[in-house]
C-alpha cells in the first residue's frame, strides 16, 4: 500500500508552520486569503525573533483547513500502533502534524548528536518499503520534502517526553466548503494591516498579545541591531523572513494591479520588486560573511546596506501612503477605477 497527498510549493516557508499550511492549500482558491494576510511583522523583543503576525493562530484562521487536535494518549487508546493511525489518516486525505525529536531522524544534522524537538508534517506513506513522506525545514533551513523509515519516525515520536511537553498531534484536512467571501481580496483588511505595518503599530483586530513587541517597519531596526551585535556568525533567518515579506508585498500589489490597472498599484509592485532584489543581495552578503568568517567583507558593509533598504521603504511610505489611503477608500466605496 502506498499513498501520497498533494503538496505544492509554498509562497512562504521560513518557518515550518508557514510551509505546512501554504503547501497543502488549494492554490487556485487560496491566493486572495494569502494576500489578505502576511503583511504585519512582529518582533519579540526578549526572544529576538521575527514573525509574521498571527503566527500561532495561522491554521485556525485559514478557511480552507480544518484542524483536529488529538492527545497522544487518545491515539494510544484507539490504535494498536502509531503507524496504523498515520496510514488511516492519509487514506482519509488528512495530513498529520507531529512534534518529534530530530536526534532520531537521519535526514537532519542533529542525528545522534543533539536532542531537539521540532515540527514534522507527514503527507504520505509506503507500507511496502516502510517509509513516510515528510515535510519540514531541512539542514539548510529551506522547506523541503524527505522520507524517513517507520522505525526512525517511531523513535523520534517516542523521543518527545510527553510529560514535560504538551505535544499534541494535529490532523489537517483541506475542506471543500468555505465562505465564498474568502475567495476575494478584502481591501479594508489589507489597508488596515498596511497602515499598522508602515507606522509600526499593533493592529487592534488581528494582533496576538505579547508583553514586549515591536511591529512593522520598526521591527527592521530591531533586526538591524541584532546584526550589528553579531559576533562570529550572523543569524540569517530574520533576513530570509524579510525577503519573503518583500516578495509577498510585490506579489500582493501585482495581484491587485491585475484586477485594477491603476498607476499606484503598478508603482507599488515595481518598488517591491526592486526591494526584493536588494534583500536578496543583503542575504547573500550575510551568507558570504558567515562562509568566509568575515574575510574581506566587513560587518559595516552589511549594516549600511540593511539600513539603506529600511530607509528606502520608509521613503516609499512617506511619498505614497496618502495616495494609497485614498485609493483604498475608493475601493471600499466600490469606485475601483476612478
């Protein structure tokens, strides 16, 4: 027996949860929902971590996915073994999201070196060869697909101490019903999130509570400070997320422009297309710095390039937000082409 569920290339994947959700969505339907979100950025000041807003509630907020959470003891109560549970779920076209210990998975660098729990999505199995088809961010940090043996998975699954960690299993099912309004851009929502992003404010409706948080464009400066304080190596993950953010801004404005061929949308699309390229250059500078252990590349060159990128986006906001506000207001009134 063998079955593999469909997986597409996710638009965002710097963190596994983004890759999990966006790779199983019906791509032809989900684009408006994606562009309605993934605008606001949230930097946790104490943890020094950057996310898209609504990181923790991404699955529950997606209209195309139904999530069922089940405790490990419930699986053990109704199934003789975990393999049968996974096979039954896959046969019912359901994806399974586990927490496992990478120490037992030979695909990862932590194999037989470090005990690190992490998310893992299973989207298929081959019972004859005793392998599962899995998805996660790989050793290079990129979202990818790989296989692991039944035995490796069992060890990784059992390697999590369920008494110390509340690691429930999540069953994800792509539904064939949803509110048709989710198939359209919500211009009010986009405007609200853009305003909060550009002016570094918490969005009242969508923000998740945290004690010390920096939002939007100001979050870039927090990441810049982290880069300046780097010792031997630069943590590139935040820059990779900013690169994905600029890519999403570009694609969002291009999507809007395809429906409303109006100058301001084209200007926004073209600006973020160029800004995305600048963040690609910045990311490559950081990778080179890490690879060469500084070498001929000075940290000041990276800091200056990063600061320039931030200032370019601030200038774009100052020059264009009033026009954007007017355009969104016309869209709200149904006057799309005035």
